[in-house]
């Protein structure tokens, strides 16, 4: 079976869609050798082909009209030109008029469901286009049952055409310490014990509730187990991406209760997860939620919100509360930081829960979807 995969995000391995595309292709070629994968790249207003094992080369992408042209015109043409049996768009941008049976992965419906993410007229027009095009897909894959419910509620598609295929953490996220773990943590100035938040700062990430949790937790744990906030900080304070440093100041948090360490290199993330006593994840909406799964794969218990897909991912391996329940999250952080038996139990559960997700299974279930699309 020849599969043409839209590789628009191939050159962006730090984005969610880029990571998903790369891991999926890697495991498709390893777990399902009967799948011959052709990566379709943008090239001006046309396309070019790249094999999964070919050396990387510069990718001309851009955005706006070029991106829409690639998704709606060039990619369907590529499917025919490459004599592919099935096409796969690994993000929410299926062609309105597919040339061959097409599978699309819709990770979430953020632009439809969350007002802050709807953008201006052009963004809303694009969202309307891809929402309408979903009806032309042979099958829709999504990351969680929560996202599947959203898709069925807001897109005009039949239930039998929407399948849940879970994502997974990469193999480098594991509990066994790496030789340079202590060196990595020292480079970021991390203490022996800390609660970790690692992620973005747009408003749905709800970092404000995590900071409010330390109004209570900080009084008990203080500098012995501060909140470490990791991620590229906003360049300016806006309603879409509030500056957490200003939020911490307005909450009256002591400077030694919370530390902002900025952006973290991808290769350093496992060391930060492994060193944390607790991973704090108060997000209001996730299509899947890789950070808590990565933390659990490192044996770190999760305290977070019970919103959207997060309960599916975390299961019984964490303590979840309402996204606005800062006091409840604080109590869980304190207990995990002060009760070694409770933390050991939750760490064991975290590893067991993380083991339920694998990229090999994701690849096999995705290949089964290709076969169903052909059928």
C-alpha cells in the first residue's frame, strides 16, 4: 500500500503536528513494512516528494495562500501523481475535493470551541473551509474520546467515520536517570525538589490556577519545593498570553516559591520531568495532552485539571480537580511532596498508565485506518 502523507509540518519538529508526523512515519515504516510512505512537501505552488529515510533538505513553506493552495490543490494532485492508494493529512486540513481516499487526523477543535483562538476573518474563513472539508474524508482520526465527542457535536460527519487513535510519549521519556540528568538540572538552576509546570502560556493552559495553587502550597513547602515554571515566556502581557511573572507578583507569591526558567531544550525535558516531585498541569482544554503523559512515563505523578481529554490520559495516576480549584490542586501538591509513600504509589501508577500508550500501537491502528479507508 502506498501512502501519501501531507508533510507541511515535517520541517517543524518542535510543534505538536510536526512531532506527531515524524513519530507516526518513523513507526509506520518500522511496524508496518507493507506501508510505502511518500512524504509530500510544499514547493512553491507545487509539491515535491521525500522518502522517510532520505536526508533532510530545506523546505520552502510560507503560509497564507501558499499553505491553502498546498492543502487543497497541490497535495491532492500529488496523491494522483505518486499513484498513492491512500492519503493522510496529519492535522486539521483535509482537501475539500480529495483525489484518492483520504484520512485526516483532527487533534482538537480549538478554533471552533474557544473564542480566544478564532482569530480574524481570514482565520475564521480557513476554519470554516477545513470544517466543511472534513465531510469529504474517508476516515477521521482523533487523539481522544473527548475530541471525538467534540468532532461529532460540531462537524457534519457520521460516528462510524471517526476513530480514536491515542498518541504516546517518546522512548526517551523513561524513569531511569540519564548520566547527565544532574548536570542538566544544574544548568537550569533547579533545586533538589520542585513542582514542575512545562508548557505554553496561552490562556487555555490556565497557568494562573497553577500559580494560585502556590498561594497555599508555598506557605507549606516554601523554598523546599518551589514551583518551577518552564517554557518560552510571553514577550508581552496580553489577554491571549498573560505573562505569568506579572500574575505571580499580583498574587503576592514569594520570590523563592516560584521560579521562571524560560525555554527548555527538547533534549533536556526528560531530566526536568525525572527530577520533579510533581508535575502540575491545570490546562482547560487539550485534544490529548502529551506533557502529563511524558511526565508519567518518567515516573512523575500529575496534579492537574479534570477537563477535556486529561482524565483519559492521566487515569488513576494523578490527582485531578476542577480547572478553577487552585486550593484542591495545592492540597494534592503538598501531599505528594510531603508523603513519600503516597508519592511512591502514584509514581507506580504513573508508569503503569504511561505504558498503556505506545507509538507502535498508534502506527498499527493508523495503518488499519488506511485499510478501512480503501475498503
